[in-house]
């Protein structure tokens, strides 16, 4: 054991890698494992402990598309870089290393997946340099949970090796998937999206939680067979990213033809200026989604279309007893119509009905706000009566 550790430290020193860059270092009893003996069939050695390979796939992408996800009328898809990593752990902290990095891109009518493999920790610096060279500065990164995991892990490892990881435009498809399907399928993991949205399940795929053990087995034995299911899982993840990107674009192109969460998608479309979101919210509201009605009324209010907003607020309040709609009505009658009697009636109805208190966003805050509103309306009513009762000034 001691000899193996001493040999490892010696190789780290000769490679110029700092010891602190290997927070995931696990000593192992592997006497005399020379890097020259490492062999990965189908992979090209690009460094002492660094390997790479390119896999060519049929592309799911058209060369130029209108991207609603990225709000670009004519997107050159060759700018998209679909990235994924496999790591030594599930945390994004400094103790986790990314031993496998992959990126997929549309090139000359094909989809090329480039994978980089770190065969041992002393080679991390040159491995990261190869990764950096594979990510053009003008690329748009596309990932699945990459904003919370992949990019922080990479940034941490680059920093630990005194290298920089440049910030790039980034589309995280996990956020898109949650917006589209979180309330229509059980889970938004990539495997669940593959099976239930893309209808392409992987029956023999390795579970992601087992991947670190396969890497450690390789480190302990040098047997690359333990990595074959990991490489295949990684390749399919990157290809799935491209397919999911295309599928999401098609959903946004024809949102009424897909089983999506119309409330969340409609609200998002309106937030990016797409008026089709209004129709999605209306459909969702007519199907019983009260929050969709509130979101639609909010959009009408933003556009100063108060006649349309007030119809929805009254439907939600008079028919469904929606307290949020009642508050909006009270605001409208108090500030725009100056109909203080009507505003007071609505506020007092909410205050005396404890069933409505439980559905307010924050019970204590809103009860306090409602009492404050009631007191203000009463003061304004008193002022209004005094003005009406005051004799007109002589001319």
C-alpha cells in the first residue's frame, strides 16, 4: 500500500499536478501500474493519463432553425454544444472529480460526440486542458442539470488546477422539462424523460448511482471492461440531449398538440412575449386551473386591459371564492373606480370567512394587509362623505 501511494505521489509531482487538485484521491493497492500499460480499445491516447474518442451519430438537428427556447429567429445549430460529465460522486463540491467529459455538436450533417476520459488523477491538468480546447468560446452550452451540477464541478476542477473555465451562454434542459412535464409525469430525470416523453427507454442502461464504483474498479484493477457500460451511458446521454432539444422546440412550435403543463408553459410564453401563452392559459383555466385564470388576469392588467381582467377576477371570486382574485378586485375598485363601498364589502367578506384565510399566500402578512386596507378604505370613505357634504363655495 505504502509503495503504491509513493508511486502515485511521484507521478503527480512529475506531471506538475498539485496534490490539492485530487480531493477525490483514493489510495489503492495496485503495485507498479505504469501508465504505459493502460489500454482503452477504440480510444486515442492524447496524454499520459488522458484518452479521447469521437463517435459519429445521425443528427437529429436541422442546420438552421427558429429557436423559441433561445429566442433566436435563425439559429445556426453548429453553435450548440451538448455537454455531460460523469463524476466520482454526486456532490458538486471540490471533492468530486469529472473523470469523463463529453460534448456533442452538429457538424456537416452529422452529430459528432467527442468524449474525454481521465484514466488517473495525475493527468487531470492535461485532461482539463483538452476539455477546454473542445469548448469554443462562442458555443451555447446545452445540458441537463448542468447549471447546478456539471458546470460547478468543472469550474471547481479547473480552479483546483489553476486553470480558468470561461462563462458561456447556457441552456439547462432540466428547467425546460420541469416547466413542460413536471405535473404530467412522475419524475423529470433524464431517464424518465427518455421513456415517457421521447418514448426511447434504455432497458439495459447502467444506473447513474453505480458509475463512480465502476470508475474506482477500473482504478483498482486497470480493467477497462468495467468502463464500457459507463462510456455507453455517457454517449447516449449526450445524444438524448440533442433529441430532447429538438423535441422541446417542436412542442413550442405546436404547444396545443402536446400533453404538456399548459399553465406553466403558457405563463412562460407570455413572459417572453409570445401571445400564444394567452390561449394556453385560457385553455388551462377553462379546464379547472384557477391559477391559470389568475395568471391570465395578471397579464391583462399588465396590458391595461382591465375590462378583461375584471371579468376573470369576478368569475374566480363569485364562483370559486378565490381570495387572491378578491384582493385584486378590492384593489381595482379602491384605486381605479374609487368605489370604496364595493371595495370594503369584498375585503370584509374575506376577513370574516376563515376558510379564505388558509389559501392566502401568507396568512399573517395578508390578514395584516387586509386589515390595513380596510382601515384605509374607511378613512377614504369618510373623506369622500365630508367632501360631498361640504357646501359649495359661493361664486
